[in-house]
């Protein structure tokens, strides 16, 4: 499932194809993704220019010249493919190849620059929605989201305040999108490992009774930012590799320290512990019981 770094990588990959370009034609191969697409979806996009492509948590936000914002979410299995039209021949060849395997290509954007942007989603948990820019603050999908973890506003004081008095585990607190937006199972496990904090620790213990941050909150915020920045950097390299292959934008390979490494050696220098898997609120947590306290 794509998390914030993957979505940021997709945004950076789509930017050259979409920003400043007009939707020449929009092809809908089905009427619904996770939810039905708006009835006039293609009409509201066609002829409009993408003035900017941003991101909020795991949502991509394309600002349109019409004043609408196109909200896109990758869901569990969504990915974008970009085909640059180098020549008519190349276009024909690539497009044909895709069409043969494109059973799950649901939405196709033909951009004015000749780029073809395809949204593929086998499990269809992804979504697209049009919202007026003026009403974006009231948008139900976005309005309860906490701070962006890579934003300047997100710091130890803010995280401690959000965790003050919370009796849930640190793992659950970090997965709560109202506490911090865009973190999922993978990067929460990785950040807790880097911060040497147990996922089972009570969330309130990163704050003093007054809500002031302690040293744990400082370490945790630093670890969250470091883990996400490292993953975005990996994504950047995968982007360059992908350009050489088929233009797929979605998941990429990481070097996780604990995630999906049950029974393997902890990667903290000098630790010697073994990565353990436990289940918290129905989801796997990977951590090292030796160095994460
Ligand atoms: Zn360890």
C-alpha cells in the first residue's frame, strides 16, 4: 500500500507530464473506482490546464484553471503510468503494449503535451474527486487531517501536545491521521525503530504532564522526518530507473530496517537483537525488543 513517500514520488513523476499541460481528452474506462466518479468528470477536466500539482497527506491535488481541484488517491493498489509521445511510432507501440495488459487501466488522461497518463488500480480502492478550490478547507476527506510530517509546523512540541494524556500505544497514536497525516504501518514501524522507542509504549510518555515534549518526542520527530526523507530520496532514484522502463509510478524497493524482517538481525549497530513481529489493532508491527524501549 503506497504511503506518503510513494505518493510524493508519484507527484514528482507526474509533475513534468501534467503541470502546465491541458487535459486534451479524458477517457473513463469505468464509471467508478472506490466511489462513483462525478457524472460530469470528463467534461469538467477537458480543456482545463493543470496550474499546479501538490500533495496533502496521501492525496494528490491538481489545481485546474477552472478553479476546481482534482483530488486523487492511490488506495491499496493504484499506480500511474506516464507515456511520453516521442514519435507517432513510439506512441503506437507503447500504447498497444499497455492496452494488452491494461485490464485495470481505469482512467486515461491525454495531455496537450502528448503525454498519456494512465491510472491503473486492480483492487479499486483508489479514488478521484473534483472539489472547488474555495471549498477545499471544508472537504471531508481532508479537513480532519493532522499536520504534514515534513512540514515545519510539525515538531516535538506539536507531537507531544497531540499525545498528551493518550493511553493508546505510540504505534496507534502515529497511525491516527489526526495526530500526524500520511503515516502508515511501514513508516511508523521504521520511525519507531530509528527513535529506539517501543511501539507498545504508551503515547502519553513522550510528553510531560503539562504537554511539553520530552527527549523521546524530540527523537521521534527527528526519526519520522529522517525515515520519510530517506524514502523520498529512494523514490527519486526509482523514478530515474522507471523512466528507462515503462513509466510506472507506484511502489519501489526500500531497505527497511525492521519492516517485514521478522526473525532477522536488528540493523542497529551493536544491538544484536532479533526483529520480532506482533499484532497491534489487527496489523503487524515489526520491532526490536532489545534496542526499542
Ligand atoms: Zn535492536
